[in-house]
């Protein structure tokens, strides 16, 4: 995929320059310095020769066989350049030039021209306003960055040029190196999605890192990421997530940031390893460059100092990891090689007088202990320990289980750190940071272990719902009437309380017969707001006799308390089981498409914001996961001896809402609130609901 | 305070050794190398001379005038050494020797001997099992650390030797330097409290950093910290906070970690700047070494790269800080000096082609803008910008408002970083970390701005409560009877629903007359568990007629449904206003003493853990703060048109519980659950309560 970008036959640099510091000069120099094996042609109408190469006056006059153009001309010229490239048979262009969408309205217009020209002449574009691309294995450095890349296993794409520079420098310092890197710039044509695919296919890329500010087609991105995550770790750092950040993002690249909830749902679905800070972004890549993910949550900690050991243990407690007790065998063996005042539990503290030899003995034993899925080795620089010797021991022992080092200090552990990095043992400055990457590696593994979610199509009456929508459409309405909302949701398997209007006792008796006892009576009067206050609601009516009595009492009570009001009648309603009130809703995110929301009703949603989201449609397992994700989950499981609610019925309700929003792009938002859910065997009842039109046509 | 430790006249090194690598050698060498101005006497019975100094065979033969001993003999000899020191008139001893409490039971016994000896001979002890102490201004380096300290403004105390080494090295690397440092070791005598006082008094210490695993007298620590925090920032990193961490702590130093809630309450009360990670611990000190706290929450961000600017903006959104729009004047001036495609909003993005000059112009304008309380300057290493020149500009401009730099990169910004550090401009590697310290500085300032909390004594019937307790004590009981709980709480101003037992309708009528309508009737029968199910509860009885009817109906219903049961009578109870259910409780923390807890009742506490704590007794403002701190606060403010609850009454309830637990050390735990709180004008009712004995005698 996109091989003409990453493994081109011949490259033309359009706008090549003789002047160092100019983008058109620096990129050409990088291409030559990095020893691109194929021909490189500078194009510049005013030069004969640049950097020892013959310069071509125009694209037209270039030799045949050029498949990649690197464009560094002034922005207004770019659309024309692209059209000439297309005519010459060039397949891809990396547009370094800035002055497009990022500069305002005029630039945005120019970018549209560029896109049009590229489409018309079948030239694919990376950029504009980007730093370039590189592939260290095909010796392609088509960037104007000053630093020379190191060959390695990180494939990186980024919407920020600054982050490109940072990753370039970091990957050199940490000796990981890069396989490919793409500065996406304004993403006029090629987006993170194609990039992700190209990095997935690249055999030299073992870890994918992506920095994003906006995601245009979140749904497609999620689908691709779900596949790629099964092959290699995909570490994404997305900024512009919060309101303030999003504001800055839209003034920066003009991209529309998706809502945080939708992005987090996508992360969950796609097994994306989300970095929460820039530092963690780098730390995660460092971890995966040296280790597979943890196979389970059990971490061992080896330390020569109590303090940092406790700090690491604290960090574990806050994570999904656990510090298991070591096997009895390991403890026994440790007793034989460690002094009696050492701590044989986890963290294993070999104490401040430990030397490299003691580290070696303890390390061997811990690596053999099958209880542990990973090992964190902490070292404080004491007089007795030689950090370099410990680093060597770690390097020798590497390979049996995930191994991470945390040598505390600056200058005094510098050489040891270098040794560790060379052996691809990730090193972090502080214990908490080491624990945090272990944690995320286990969460990733946990995702890998899960069966792929398959949204199962529920049996619903699609046709019925479609008819209702067709009717609304045919009448040119942009809203639903109450009964239409009910009809659509009933078609998708929801049940509303049965309701009939009665004006006389006879009608009420008939209604109750149709509905079945117990029933509820509610006064219907346009002038009465608070029915309960004036005796306008009677609950739990069990039989005809009670019904007649309640009906009469209600009318008498109303006439007595509010003499003048007109009574239209009485609603006879099915008595709803007093279960738990939940909310099941959906919305359509501009980037990530249909999203389902679930939470416990009332204050839990309004005040405590205890809700969870996922992409729709979704599998039963995913729906059950959503139920378990809310903090108030124990309430549904049943507290104080209450029975558990019918989890299957609840999962079905969530799935049905997901299916509805997926089936009808016209629906923009919807919610059943409350949905009453009881224990198994009780009917699930939708008490109130709304649906909004306004989505895609 | 403790001047004989930090500014001794003459020092004896007991157990001085000729052998490099031995503690008794290294500490002597450090004292000499660091050029301690007074006499230093090695004590060693087997040596004539050590490191060019005459060695003394015994403590007894030392010249007069020694006030500080540094002890490095084997652990079993230490108690005797201390007694000899005392006899010689030595006032303080830094015990470096290990082999005490940290090694197990035998060591703990030895430590008790040491303490006894010290008390008896009036020698104050730092340690044992510590790295030593230093005071860079009196040229005292009584540590056996390999690194030479840099003179500076950080005063540091630590329960972990490893952290001491780390801080020593870090303070050199970041060019901050240290004023004093104390390795607390096992804290046999001198604890963090005296240390804190000594650092507070020291004029050279401008910032205090403390690493703690356990706090023995949390209450006293909080009181001292509250005072010291008003003079200089007190940055505390406490580990062993979580359950796993606490386990590791107790196997490490045998110290009992206080509960997290109590510690967090102390932090809140004392204005402590709490570091949440080890990295943040260092970062906070770096910030305060270069800057005063922010005066308000308004941060400005200046950047040459969009990505890192957005990342910083995201971090602000998650903090208590805000990114204000700049003043119109500043924006106007920026327009004159920046290219049109720059972003004039906050973050101010001077774009990737900016040079040092452009930074300078923008920086001057932002520093002049009165809207901003602090400025974060982000730099990505581009071809056009010279990081060192920008670092120089920052150094020149320093002083007008808090200033922090974040230059992204490794080698390429190294020299610039060094320049910044020299000028005491804090530099952080990543934008989020810079924002986080700004945030904590503002929170600290916010605390400084608050009036000092003064726990006001409420008018309570202390005598009455004391009588009840006296009765319980006199009967040798370890528990309260129900009516005693009520009596105590009533004495502290709480009201329980009025309740009377009635066996006949006449008695019930009389009871209702005493209590006043409306009332509730509740069946009293030892055999009936679920009264409501068999008609055993009647609510909202308004008058005599309704009472008689309800009474008879209840008896009939019970006889009909449960023919055989014995009915003892009926409880007539005051009808409680249906307000909000809250929980007000207290507990006595082993380290931090009386703590008050507050939360919304029921599921909010049990499932959502939405509770808050503070130290007792507490001021009204603090009680109101607690109410505002819970997530469910909007429920108390009134949602969906409900009235606000009586905040003053609620605050009084919290204060009263705080006063109760403070007044009676015998009370170990207590709780009113639920306390029913209504809008202003309604009575606050304690429905159920419990009190436990078991606190201090």
C-alpha cells in the first residue's frame, strides 16, 4: 500500500533550492545524505545544478520513471504543480509547502484547489504543510528535519510537525529507531487511516505510534485500528480531547475534534493503546519496543531500596495490576541467597547493601517464578552496587518475561541506562511510570484475549419502523409525534405500559380487562399539573371492585378540591413493576457515527455523570461490558439483599438501541428514560422516550 | 532549633574507619572534604590517625566542646555509645548504623534500648539506619553519600535513604542545590515534625520537601505544617497510601501508615502541596525554586508549534487553571509584531517559522498582559529558532510573573535547558507537567488566601453527654444502649423523631397529642420482620379520627394475615419531613486523630463512595466546604426545581459531630445515617445513629 511513497523508484524534488535553510534545499540534501538508492531529480527553472545534481527546468522535462514528487514550491503554485506531476505519471506527492488551510480562509480555498487537481490527475497527496515522510529501510528521508533518523521498529504518523521532530530525536536518544514516519500535515488527501494500513503492512514496523488532533472518519479509523491492533500494538495520543483543547485544535488545523466519549468508545472497541500524556506516549512505545505485553496482571518488583519499592506498590494498587506473593519455592530459594533482613515478599527488597551479584541471584529466581507475568527492577545508586553490572545482568537475562528497569539517579546511572537501552530493556526514570506501562500492556493483552465482538442482528420489525419514518418524511416533518416514537421503539422490541383512556366506570372496567390487573388510574385534565396532590393517581388496583371505588373516589376528590376543572377522563394503565430505572440512549457523533449510551437513571446520570458509551451496533458481550462499566453496577447486581436485574434483557435493550441508530441514519439522538428493569421474569418497560431527527440524509 | 545538629561547634565521628567504602570512613571524609570549619574528632580504639586526624581511643577521652556525634559503630554497641556521649555532654547524635527496627524483632528491641539510653542521657537522636544530615551553609556534610551537595534553597527530609540520594543528585543536576537535608531513618527520636520546624526556622531554606512513608503523630504534624505552609511551600510526597503500598511500608520501616483519607484531610487543612508522583515531587520543588505561586488561575501559553500548545490546553482543562482570552490591547500589539497566520488567542502560536526575535516580542507583550497570572513558554526545535537565544530572552525577562519553560527535544535543547536552569527558570520536558505544577501553585495560593480556619465551639450540653459516658464507664460496658446514643447526640444538638409506645387506642391518642400530628404508626411485634408487607406501617396520620381508624385497621390486618403473632403494641412516631438523606460520621484515625465524614446517604456512600473527610473539630467554612466537595452536591443545592437544603443546619450537624469526637477521646467511631435534612425552616432529623467506644483511654 502506498508503495510509491515509501519505496519509490525515482524522486523529483519540485522547488529544489541551492540555499541551505530553505525547505527545498534541506529535503534534497536529506535525500542525498541518507543515500536514497534510486535517482533523485531536482526541479528548478533557475538552476543548472543543485548539490551536484543536474537540475531540471520543469516537471515536463523530467526523465521517465519518477513515481514520487516532493513539493516545496510556494503554496499558490502547488495545484498547478500537482497537475503537471499527474500528467508526467507521478503517483504520489509529498507537499511540504505551507500556506493552506492552517492559515485561514484563503488558504482553505487553495487547499480545495489542490485536492481537486490531485483527484483529477490521480496523484495521491501527503500534506500539505507537513515535514515529509521517511522509510529507513528503503533509505528514504524525504523530510526537511535536521536530525538523521535511526533505523528501527517504530512506525509513526503525526498531525503535528513538532511531534515529528520530537519523536525523531527521542527515537535516536532511546536507541529504538524508526521504520517509517509520516507527517500528515493538513491531511488534504491521505489520512491517518491509510497511514495506519501502510504501517500495518510494513514488515519492519513492529510498533505503531500515532499523534492525532482530529479524526475525520472515526468509524473507518476504528475499524482499521481494530484489525491492525491484532497484529501490532497501536499507540495513539490524541489531543484536543477537552473543550479548551478542541478550541485550540480548530484554530490550529481547522479539524473538527470528535467528542471525547466517542473517541474513548473507539479506543475500547479497537484495542488502541491510548497514551494519556505526551510522556506516556513515548513510554508506551519504549515498553513495546523491548517487551511483549504482560500475559497476566501479576507483577514482581525487585528493589534495593524500600522507598521506591513502596512507591511502585502504591502505583500497582491504583492500576489493574496485582503484586502476588511469590511461590513458596521462590521464597525458599531467596532465603538461601539473601540476607535475613531482606524482604522476601513482593516487592522483594534486597536492601541497600546489595551488590550486583545479589541482584543477579534474586533476578534469576524471580524470572523463574511462574507466578509473575512481568518484572520491574528498581535500583538506587548506593555505594555497594555497580549499576552497569546490574544492567549487564538484566541484558543477559532478557527474554523470559517482560522486563523493565528503573534506575534512580541522573549522572550516576547514565552509563547503565545506555547499556539497558542497547539491550532493548525499557528504562523509566520513576517507578510509577514503569508500573503504568506494564498496566497498559496487560490491558492490551486482555483485549487481545477477548473474542472479536460481533454485533448480532436482533430480530426486530425493521419494516414497521421504516414505515413510520417514511410517513414522517412524506409529511415533511422534522419531528416525531409521541405515538410514532412508541411505534418505532416497539418495532425494536421495547414495551411501553399498556394505556387506555376511559371516560366512564364501564369504559374503565373494559380497559382494565383488556390490560389485565393490577392497573393504575391517572386523571386526565388539561388544567391539573400535579395529579398526585389532588388524589389524581391511584396505584396497584387489583380487581373490578377496587377499580370502581378508585374511579369514583378520584372524581369526587377532584371535584371537591378543584371544583371548576374539566376532566377529560381517566387513563387506565398497566401497573409497572418497581424495578431499577436506567437510561439507554444513542447519539450520532460527527466523526465516530452511532454511539450508544447507558447509565442508571435520574441523579446518577444528571449529577454523578455515571454513564458509559460504546460504538453501535454492538455485541451482547459488549453490551454486558457496558453494564459492568458504570460505577453504580452493584445497584443492578442487587445490594441489601435485592435481586439482580435481568442482565440479558438489559443487554438486549442496549443492543436494540444500537441497532436502531445504526439502521436509520436519519435518527440523530434518542433516549429511553427511564427504562424500568426488574429481576428475571419481569417485563422490561420503557416509561418515557424521545427520538430526534436530523442525522445524515 | 536543633542547632547542635545543623550548626555544631565540634563533631566526633564514633566508629571512624580507615577503610574507604565503610560508612565510618566515608562520613569522616565527607566532613573533611566539605570543609567543616570546626574540629572533627575521629573515635576509634584501634587507630592512631585517620585521614590525617588524630584518632581518639574512646568517647571519654575526647576534648571538651563536642556537641554532635556521628555514630557508625555496629548496632549492638549503639545504646552504650549514646550513654557515653551523654556523659560527655554531647547533645545530638546522628546514628548511621543499621540493624534496628528495620531488620525485625531483635532489632526493634535494640532500638528501644537506644531510645531509653538517649532519653536517660539527654541525647537527641537522628536515625538510626539513616544516611546522615547536611547543612550546606554551615558546611556540614555528615552523610556517607558519594555525591557532594550543592548549596541552595531546598530543605529536605526523608524517610528513605534512596530518596535522599535521588534528591541530592537531582538538586545538583537542576542547579537548585540544598540548604539542609535530614535522612530520618527509623525516626527513633527526631521525627518529621521537629524536622519541619527546623527547616521552617532556617533562613536559607526557602522550599521544604519531605518524603514520608508513615506519620506517627499526624495531628501534630498537621498543626506544624499549617503554620509552616504560611511561610514557605511545604511539598510532601507520601507513599504507602494505598493498601498494597501500606503493606510494603510496614514490612519496610515498621511504621503504621495512616489511612489515606486522614492524610488527604490533613493536606487540605495544612496547605501542604502534595506530590502525587515521585516525578511531580521533584517538579514542584523545581517550580517553587524559580517562581512564587500563581496569584490567580489564568495561564498564558506561548508556543511555536500547534501540537504541544493543544496538549498544554488539554492539560489546563483538566486542572483548576483557565486559559483566558488576552486583553484586546495585547492582541492588537501582537498583530503588529506577528505574521497574520499566527494565532493571537491563548495558546498564542507564533508558528514554526518563528525565530528567537519573534519569541522575544511575543514574550514581552504577554508578560505585560495583566490578564495572565503565569506564562508557559513552549518551544519545538525548528530550523529557524535558536533555543539558546530564547532561553536568554526568558532569563532577561524573568521576574514579572511566574514563568515556566518546556523546550521539547533531547540533545538539541540541552544547552538551552542549562541556561534556563542557571537563571532559575523551571524547565519541564512535557507540557502537561508544566501545567500541573502551575495548577498546584495556584491551589496553594488559594489556600494561602483563605482565612485561617477557626473551629468555633458550638453551644452543646457537654455535661449531659459526659454523664452518659460516665455511666457507661462506671458499668464497665464497652458499648452503648440505643437510648444512650440518642441522649449523647441530643446533647450535641441532634433531634430524633419523637416516639412513644401505645398499647391501646387511648394510649395512641394520648401519644399523638404529646407528639403532635401528623404521626406515623408502626406495629411492634418480635415476630414480624417486614411490617410494611402486612399493613404494619401507616404514614401521615393527620388527626384523631384517622389515628383510631389506622390503629384498628392495623390490628385487624395483622390478625388476619398472621393470626398467631403477639403484638406488643404500636409505636406512635413523629412524621418526618421527606428531605434529603445524608450521612454524618466520624472516626478516630490512629495517626491523625478525630476525622469527620460527610456524604449523601444510601447508595451514594455505599456504591459511589461519594464522601469527603476533614479533621475535627472544624470551622463552619470548612464544614460548608465539605458539603460542596461531594459530587452529589447539586442534589443538596436542589435539582429539578427542588429547594436547596438548609446548608447552615447541615454545616452545624457536621461541626457538632466533629466537636463530639474531639470532646470525647473514648469515642472511636460514630455515624448518623440517615440524617434527614430539609429546606430552611424544616427540622433536621436524625433517624438512626450509632456510636462506638474503643478510642484512647
